[in-house]
C-alpha cells in the first residue's frame, strides 16, 4: 500500500520521539531449538550456548534447554503438538515466564503457540533486537534499531491486538459484518508504523549521504575495517591500534556504532581504520538492511581485518558466518587478513596448528599487544603493495637514504665503511627509487 495514503499523519513529529528504555516483563525462560536433518546434537548444543549468551546479555535467565528433532518445522506452530504440550507443563512447574525459540518465528506460528498452548513466546530475533535497543546510544544507531523494530513488528500486529476481539467477540448483524476493536486498532497501528518506517528510512538515507560526502572528502586515505563475529575482540584491537577509548565489554553486541580513527603508519601514509558492529549467525535480513548506514564503512573499505577468537572451538563456523554476511552486503571481494585474536588464552602448540590450517592468518593478543606491529606491517603491505627489501646505498648517494626515510619504513639502518645498509618496507610505486641498490 503506498505511503501517500497516510498523509493525514503528517502532524506526528517522529524525529522528536523520545528513546524509550525497554520495560521487560519476562526474566526467566526455557530455550528451545529445532534440530533439522543433518544437524548433530553437538551443533544444536553449541547454538543453544550462543542463545544462552544472548539471553544473558538481554537479562533473561534460562531455566531449561530443550530440543526437538524434525525434518521440517510444523507450519502452524513450528514445533509438534506433543512437544509444546510437554514444554507448557514443564514451564508451569518451573515457573518459567517465556519460551525463547532459537530461530525467527512467523507471525502466525507465534500467535498459534500462545493461543493454543498458553505459552508466552519470543524468538531469537526479538532477543537480538532487545540487545540492540539497549546498546544503541547515538542517533544513527537508535534510528537503525527503531527501523528494524518497526519492520519486525509490522506483520505481527494481529498477535499484539487480537486479544481485544477475543474478549469482546466479533459483533455480527444480519447481512453484514462489523470489525472488532482489535482489527480497527491494527489498521491504526499499521498506519503509524508505516509512517515511522518512512521517517526513519529518510533520516538514515540522509546519514548515508553525509557519510558518502565525508568518504569522498577523505578519498586520499586508504580505509581498513574491523569485521568479525560478535565478541571476537574487535573493539579491544581498535583501542590498542588507535588509543580511541571505545567501550569494551564481555557481552554480545557491545558495539553498534561505527567508529573511525586515523591509523599511524611508519611511512606516514594516510589510513583510516573503523570498528563496526559484530556479526552473528541467523542474523535477520531486515536487521542487516536497517544497518546499511553502519555497514557502508565495510563496503567502502580497501582492506578488512577479519577478527576471530582463536580459542573458540567454533572458529571455522564463525568465520563462515561472517563471510556469509560480507557476501550479503557485497563486501566479499574486498581483500582481508584473518586475525586470530586472544592468542594469550591458548597453548602455543594450538597456535602452531592454527598457523598451518590458516597459513595467511596472524595470531595476536589485542589485550596484551602481542604481534600488533606485525599486523600493522601486514596491513600496510596489503594496502600499498609494499615489499621488504635489503638495500646498499653508497655514501655518494646519501640523498637516496634521506628519500627512503620519507617514503619507506626503515626496519634497520647500518652505517658501514663502504656504504649504508638498510632493511626497508617500500611501496611498489616507489620501488624504482632503489632498483639499483637492492642487495
């Protein structure tokens, strides 16, 4: 339905709408997961572990975890009838307030579960949205979260307002039908939500235009973006490289806003590095779409530092999930360096194993500062196509040495009797300067 049909709502000042803190009514939950064909119990348990961490971040206390094996979800209720009847009884006994489903439920499925089994239910997307809501601080982040919330709520309004019709009944007269109060309220809310979606989308479009303008103004600088699974240590690494003081918490999605700083290189070449929101498996498409303004930093990067927790047993799975999101946003062709963070938490023999499995990776500890110089050097080589060389410059050509101090990174410099011997890192475009001096 065209947005123009809702022009009667133009007097609503959506941009001035205050940011509301979430008032959660549920604090205890059962976590449930559907095991499809081809998924092992171990994989299901690992996914539930992640859901448990999400719930913990959202201040929901899990009281139990349950799985059901089905080839396909039940169309009307997602899980089977017997399973839901058993869960309803167990929740009553344990006094669990809500059931959290480890996938995104369809509006009809959630409504049917609540109506037919008396179970208050939320899904994985709702938990993620509540976390995003709590962690949004800037105007940009709040707009992106509100847009995602509106997109999520729009098809689910009947579930929110249907109780009015159940309480009052639908009054019928001969030859005609009257709409219940809930149905009328749904129409009003749809207009309001569509109006808000239009407003938020327009505001975010303006932010994206401003970012594009800023990007063009600093086009001379190369751009590095930190990407990775949530809680991989991106913000800790960002702080270590830039001393930016970005908030660091041992929680999922501690960072929602993209933060950019200049990264100082030995060569003095201009480089901007950005920290971004973490990715997660089963990230809803509309959430990715809502965060286009933030993800622009990723799309416009010249190099991605793909940060991963090297001590996590699901490292490969998380790496694949991040690459899948990069593919979704069209950033999968950008060169990347796999940065295996938190090396201080694993044994050296395991780091050797990872080095063989991921030969182009680099193990670091952002917390302790281990291998950060090597990371910056690798990033510089990737950005500027630099190479490490040994050169010998005769004393009659010392002007070349002075030039190298301007253009190259000097790793070592030794003044001997016959000449100056240097180990340097230099860009391909400047290599012609030292062609005659390479040892």
